C-alpha cells in the first residue's frame, strides 16, 4: 500500500494515465530530452576543456606578440566548431516531429514499434558515447574531433532514417 502522500502520488502516477498512443508520444519526448541532455553535457565538457586550455597554454598578449600562436589556438578553433555541430544536432533532435498522425500511430503500433525503438536506442547510444568520450578527456589536445564528427553524422543519419520511417507514403 502507499506510504503517505508521496506514496499515493507514486501509486497514482504508476497507473495507466495515458492511452497507449500518449505513452508512445511521452516516450518519444523522453528520448529527445535524454539525447539533448547527453549532448549538452558533452558541450559543457568541451567548453571546460577550452577554458582550461586557455588558462594553461594561451600566453598573455604582449607588444611583441599581440596574438597567440596559431598552433596554440588551433585546438580551440576545432573544439569550438565541434561545439557548434553538437549544438546544431541537439536542436535538430529536439525539433523532430512528434508521432501525431493517426495513420502513423496505427503503422507504428501494428508493425513498427521495434524499429522505432531501434532508432531511439541508437540516438541515445550515440549521444551518450559522445558525452562519455568527451568527459573522459584530460586535455583539449586529446579531443578526437573526426571521431566525434562521425558520431554526429551517425545521429543525423538515424534522424533522417527515423523521419523517413514515420512518414506516410
């Protein structure tokens, strides 16, 4: 039985409040939120690496050398481009259309829930891999930008495939 008001609330929320269609939409929103959170933590980690790199490696401006050396600034530029790419993908994932047409719902419910789940699983997995890979780094020069770009391309590809899957021909 429920323990006090918090237990009652948990018991209430565990009941079947949504229709099957509503739960699918809710799960869809949860997947988007999780992907966005993972990508957001990746950009935060990269920004922290950039900040540490600037503090440790970028010399202060002097009259003789008003601009930092290009070799010192290149990892920062690459990382900032990666942050922009990650932010673009995060916005695109959050902007995916919802499953709101009855024909799409019928198609997914009858045959394609497993396929839709695979798309979502891949989105979350790739986003989590980006986040964990970046968070494990000790310095900005360890950032493997091509590998992270490949993961971002994989997310974009899954988004496109998912979009095509839910479209009605």
